[in-house]
C-alpha cells in the first residue's frame, strides 16, 4: 500500500528551486550629442545668440566686439551690428548721421573701425567721403580767391611793389585766381573720394606684403573712405595740412582694426605708400631739373 492509500502522508517532495532573478545591469547614460543649429540642423551649434539665445552654428553667428549675434537678429535689425551712423541715416536723419559718424571717427576711431562691417555698402562710404569733403572745399576755394584777389587788388589801393601785378596783369591774375577757386570748389570733393579709393588699394597691397589684409581689398577701401571723415575739419581755415596727416594715421588704425592685424602692419602699409610717393615725386623733380638744365646749356631757351 502506498502512503496515499493508507492515509499516511508520504515523504514531501522537495520544491523545485526557483531561478534567481537577474539583477538589471545599470546602463551607462549616453552622452548627449552636440546641440544642433536652429537654422542648419545638420551643423553643431557653436554658441547661443547673445540677443535672442538661439543656438547657432559658425555660419549664422557674427562676432561683434565681445558679443555674438545670430543672422536672424542682424537681418531683422533687432541689433545694430557693423553699421555706421551714416548707414543708419534713414532713422537718424542725414545731418545727424553725418555728424555722429564724423564724431565717432574723430573721438573713438579704434572702436569705430573694430565694430564696422568689413565689406558691403561701399557706395555709401564713398558718398560719405564726398559729403565730408565739401565744407573743406568751400573754405579752400574761398581762401584761394581771397588771397589771390587781395594780391591783385593791392595796386588799386595805392600800394606799389615790384612784386605786385599792375594793369592788365592784375586783371589776368584775378581771372586766374577765380578759375583756380572754381576748380577747387567743383573738383576737390570728388578728387578726395578718388584719392581715398586709390589709397585704399595701394595700402592693401602693402598689407598683403606683410601677410595682412585677410578680409580683402573691399575692406581696406572702405576703411580708407571712412578714415577721411576728419577732412570735415578742413573747414577750419589753414587746417587742411593737419587733416591730411590725421587721415593717414586713421587709415593705419582702420586697417589694423578691420583686418584684425597688428598695429605695425597698418603703419607699414601707410608709410611704405607715403615713402613711395615721395620718392616718385623726387624722381620726377630730378628728371625735370636735368631736362631744364640740358635745354638751358644747349641754348634753346623758351
């Protein structure tokens, strides 16, 4: 008989051991990927815009002084980046924009040229150069006519001197002085623009000689045009020579700040061109002196 038949409990069968549950292994957290640019999702963001906070890549960001702005803020003009007061004349007004630009270049040239947009708006810079040269042109023409006219009129006042013109000579000198004053009045300002453009081109070549000028010829020409802002002060009589020297100094500063070059490169670009012009003038003068001396010794007088 079995234990079940007699009612006696049989030996208990050992319970099957339950397999121990495997403890879940701790998974290492995945490193987050780079934050994508809001405009170019395929590119990693370099930084957030300092104005709106949008994460942007290097293509969308613009460095201005110690800040970085996205292209959307710049295009929508939520921030004024790289624009001179003259380029904001639609909101500032023409006279205010002209004066603020002259004042900024005169008083704080380093920050002005450091923050300026390197390229673009070149015709506006040329127009600014033309306008700031007009007051000096007017004063220069008036001084030219005044000095020449007074000299021509002295004999009529009873002041006789062998060096003063007399009779028809006085009339001719007065006419000649008027023509010279008209030339200065009409052509001085446009020639200032042409001279600034040529200077920018020559100076840029000097920058390239020493490994500077990375932002291109247009940036150098634009800097040269805005450096002429101090020509406005030629409206002070007899101040033109000072403004010419001042313009050269500002051009050197402009090239250094716009191209982010060391100071000596901007100085070299300006000084090499100045020395080149002086040597050329001396060479031309020497050739002219030799020709005149040769003509005089041959007896072929004029």
